C-alpha cells in the first residue's frame, strides 16, 4: 500500500471535480455500474452478474493504455453533451463529457509528476466495479474550493485527509483540494513516499527466512485501491519471477468483492442478487503451509452455501467452461 491509496487519491478525485461540469453526481451510479456490467460481465464466458475477468475490464476502461481514439464510454454519452434528465437514477441515464473525464481519471492509472519510492511512477486508482460510489468515490455535495460550493461549504473530509493536510501540507487548517501534483509540495511528497509507501517488490529477505505469504484482494474495494494492489502484485512477479513467487506466496483475487472481501452479483439495471462465493479456511491454509510445509494450490475453492468458484492467482481469473455454474469444476483459472 502507499500514501496515495487512502490519503491522496480521494482528494485527487475532488480536485478533478473542482469544475462543476466534472461532478459525477450520485444519480449516475446505476448508469456507471450498468455500463461496466454490459461491457465486462461476459468476458469470463458467462453473463451471470459477476465481472470475473477484472484485467480485461480494467484494460477496457483504462484510457491511458494506448489505442488512441477508443472511447469506452461512447454508449453513455449524452446527445450533444446535454443531459436531458440529470436526476435520472436509472441505468439508462447518460453522462456528460465532463463527468466522463472524471470517470476516465478514476478508472485509469494516475501518473505522478516524478517517480516515488521504489521507482513507482503511477498510482493504480480503481478497477471497474459494482459499487461506483463506495467509500466516497462519488459524493452528493460540493466542497470549499469547488465551483458552485456554498459560501459556508465544508472542506472535503475523508478517512485519510489528515495525511494530506497534516503529513503533506503540514497545516491542519489547509484545504486539501489546494494540493497541486508536481507543485511546491513535490519534494515533501517524495519524502513521505520514502517514509510510508510499502511498495518494495523485493520480498526475498522474507522468503529467505522461511516466510509464507497469502494475500487476497477484492476488485470492488473502494477504500484501498485495487488498481494499486494489482500493480503491486505485478511488480512482485516482475521482480522475483513467477515460479519463485509461487514457492512462498499466493496473490489471490476475489473479483467483485469489497474491502471486507464480500460482494454480490448484480443485474445490469441495478439489482443486487446472490452473494459471491468467498468462504475458505483462511487460518487453516496458512497454518498448514507454515507449520506442515503443505502449500495450498495455486487456486483454491471458495464457497457461498452450496455454490462454489475457484479463487485464482493473479493475473488469472475464474473462466466459465461448461457444466453447472455453481460448481467450481465448471470453471478454470485462465489469463485470457
Ligand atoms: Ca460473468
């Protein structure tokens, strides 16, 4: 994890929304979720309300990955950039170009002005998910420093805001939205990164002393950026090599689950349905590995009642092959 994840990123989104035209209001949640589902649900071989192929979905909505001219939001653009029904909360609601510019920022990596600790050049931001307003990603109000804010509007506040006003700006009364990437605070930003960012991809010292590591993340996590977590996984694999990592670590992903690793399937028009399988013997598998040297498989089965899915090692995802959809044997861990 790093400083950006809990502290700076929520402020970066509010800074992006300083212009009133860029404000993504809560009415748009169903439209955003519906578009993620429409383009991504079936990428795992089954339209079942779970976006399992998180890597392909992330690539679709990441506008910084090449393919100039591609517009993942084309189907949601308001005709002539005028929203006829800003209060429309249905999945059919449209989005203006300003709102889409904010969504492009939220769902694409954010490039830092200068590399930070461990040579990290960007922050992974968020992965397309079914909780687009979770943890304050979308907010109903306007804040001091934003266009259209009331004279007595509050400062934007968030779980990690003291990291920005305290650590970075060193003024608890400062407006966190005054932060400028690459501005006068850049040196301080780099210092904080060295102090706080847990982004070192070299886990060889831990491995050498016999350490075993099991990490599970959810791609619907709106609190700790799943984009940054996936990018960290990739940096570990790049640094240490896949087979070496597999010898002492499991980097598992539970698609469409949140910070607490729970989630539900969704219909495209905004109805939450079944719980996503997430049950497994969390304590037993790490105990067996450490105490009995019994390594877990690269994938294991996760359950919800009588339904099961495989939980796969990054970057693999559960892909439907054939058979009963609630049987883990109907799925395989695939990378494309
Ligand atoms: Ca699916």
